[in-house]
C-alpha cells in the first residue's frame, strides 16, 4: 500500500500507442530523476500483463500498487460510443480514483477526447470557472524560457467569460508551475491594435486594459502569433480551435528544424566537421525544441488534475507528464484558482452586462 506522506498519482497504463512499456519506462525515469520518495503510483490496467512487466522495473515496483481493469479505451473510440461503458476501463478507473480522493492526479496517453469528456464528467468544473481548458508550456525566447498557452482544444468557441477565466488559470499555472511571478498575459489576435479582432476579443481587451491594477497578472493587451516564441508574453489566451492549430504548428516546426539540420549535415563535409565542435549547442537546441520536453497537457479548471501526454509518447515524454502532475499536486493550485475567482468576481460580472 502507499506511503501517505507521498503524493499519489493515478496512471492509465493502457493508454497510448506504446503502452504499457513506455508508461513503465516513464515512471521509472521519473523516480530515477526525482527520487523514490517523490510520488507513489496507483497503476490501472491489465493486472497479469502489468505484474509481468513490473519485474523489469524494481524502482517502480517499490513505489506502486496495481489495480486491475479489464478493459481499455482505444484511440479510435468515439466519446458518444464509450461514455456509458467506460466504467471498467483503465482510464475511467484512474479518473475515478482522483474523484474519490485516493490520487491527486491522473496521467494518461490515451484518447484525448474521451479523457477530456470523462474527466469533466467525473471531476466536475471548479466553482466560478465557466469551462475547463487544456494548457501546456511551449518553448519561448532565450535560455529556458517558456510560454503558457490555453485553450489547446477543449473549447472550439469561447465567449468573453471563458477567456477571462482562461487568463486567470493560465496566470496561476505560469506562476505555480512555470516559476513566473506576476506573468505577462496577452490575448491572441490578428494584430496588436485595440480595434483588431471580433467583438468578443475587443470587449475582453477593453475590460482587462481598463482594470490592470485589479488583476493578479500583468496584462499586456493583444499579441500576435509571432509573439508566442519571442519571450514577450508568458501566458497566451485564445480559443481551443486557434490554440490547437498553434500547438500543432509549433510541433511541426520543431520536426522541420530537426530534418533540415540532419539533411544539411549529410550533404556537407564541412558542416559535419563543424558539428563536432558545436555538439553542446546542438544538444541545447534539441532539448529546447523537443516536443517531449513539454509533453504534458493539463486540463485546468477541474476538481482534480488530469494530464494528457501524446499518444505516441515514449518514456521521456511520459516522465515529463508525471512531473507536471506532481508539481500541480504540490502547488495547492486549485485553492489559488478559487481565491482568484473570488477576488475577480465583481470584475468578471461586468462581462455579463
């Protein structure tokens, strides 16, 4: 059984293309990097198969218990088709573990739509938050700078209240998880001018701009797509349709840079020679743009934490997703969101007039 002094993370061991091997590899890597006393895992899946695999991961074996779930959610499953028969799946049982307070968070590489729907259904939305949003931290600026962006796909269309809530949640996330005190927050638009964008964006921008002193973050107004990677802004607020396109574009650009570099070095002897002298530079570049380094999207605004990593995640990506879960569990995150909701209630109510 678990050590109650540790944070407990529920793991959907059957979700993702490389499950359960990559899942166990990720747990093992996380424990190796953070210490055996960092978290305790409650692992949901096909018990005979998982127990056999566990023999190869003694570090994980010392810090887990396995709970049998006879079924799993497939990547091809549709929300409407599985929502009523998901109760005995590894994904739902892990989410239910969070709802019942046994675990602080769930981590899954499984079906995004189903995970989002089941998480919202089981965990419910925080009081005062209109809709939950998906967020992650992308590379930005120089050094180790990151930018928080939300929503990444949970809400295709958003009104002013939704975006207002996203700004608060993103700011608290940037501060608690990203180490960005009073982060710079911007609303994504097609231009920085106040007259740009639709009525929803203009109303939100006007309210935030006129009440900067009352906000728990530094509102800098409208930002453009080119600002996301510049370091100018630390939290970017947008609807899920736009945010998902941004995320996929960033990931595609990272793969393009990698392919261009490899192709260049293959065709040039001089480039190959120079590359040996710049090995540390390229290693840093790889770490900066590698999608696995931010492979953990969090559903913010729920009564519990649900973390989604890529379906094709390897051990490194899954370990980083676990890190997000552990950090959120240790940050008293939802309590800070609730305080922010109360502090900004009067300001937010102006959007309804």
